[in-house]
């Protein structure tokens, strides 16, 4: 029997990313500069599909009408979740009443200028992007990646634990128990599904978080402790290996 550690388990796959990386929305007039598109693909006279492009996609086919467009930044390339997403998430609104309602609200704000319209559009677009990413996690992927790990029926719990508590001195046996696996099974499955051994993934996550915190103005010493390194020196060495420059350079130049 696998003995579970005394850890309060959480099930929110996105909260750590939302905490680490801010959402920022810019209204766009052109589909070419947007990564969130609400479109009418069927000449229906109303929104029929939602497109979220983690990376810029191809031009829209002829006959497609753009109802609303925006650029929603979620940490860019610094956010590993964005890097794990498919190039394009396309969602039909026909059987998604909650998304259809949001799409209609956004479109209405675009069509009619009203007080606070820009702020409303921005907030609604951010909600739509989070829902689109949630949908992508639920669908999963056949490729080894963070997305596949978050979609795994039990492995996701160990990922959430690492994401939410990077400063904890995690042991493989603890993470395996959280995922309801033996140590050996956990190590094998984690590497197969996520693409990296658990220890490597945890170190990378700590450094990614550290990079984000440094860019927000926190000191190297403070960040090192917050993300689970025993000393600022150990953090600096690992950071330099991963990013090719010392952490102090982030603070000096806002990289």
C-alpha cells in the first residue's frame, strides 16, 4: 500500500501559472496582430467560433468575419504552459453556451462604444483565454509535455504540488504517493508523460518562477529562498546554467 504524505492536495491546475504570470490584454483591429479571435465562420451573423493562438497561425480563410480580436499576453515565452499549448485552440461555440455568452458580450462591447468598454473587453478576453486553456488541458495531448502531465488522471496532482509549493524539500516518494504510484512507477511514468524526470522538472520550474520574480524586482537572496534553493549562490549557479546569464542581469536590465 502506498502511504500518502500529510499534504493538503489541491486540484487547480492553473492557479500557480495565474499567480506567477500576469494576464494583459490589448485590443486589436487586425486578425494578424491578435492571438484571441472571435469569428463568424458560417455567415451566421453572430459569433460561431473562438480561436486562441499560442503562436501566430495562418491567415483566416475567405468568408470568415472577425467579430472581435485581441492580444492576450500570459507571460509569453517565459510561461511554460503557453509553450506546451497547441499552436491553435479552436472551439465551436454551438455547444458551449458559457463561451458563447462571453463571446457575445465581447462582441457587443466592440460594436457599441460605452463607458468602461475597453476594461470590460480586456477582462472578458482574459476569462475566455483561461477557459480555452482549461479546455486544452482537458483534451490533453499525445506528445510528452507539461500539458500531457496536467491532463493525466493522477500525475497532475504531483505537478500541482510542485507548482504550488516550489520551496518545499520535495522527495520523490512524497510526489509518487500524491500521484498514487510507487516510486519506480512514478519516475517512469512522469518522464514518459512530461518528458523530463521529476527532479529535473522541479528544478526547471523553480528557475522559471525565480526568473519571473526577479523581473518583478525581488532580490536574488529573497527569490532563492522563495523558490526552494538553499542559498543565493546555488540559485545563481543553476540560473546561469539554464538562462546563460546571472540572475543579477535580470534585475539590472529587466530581462
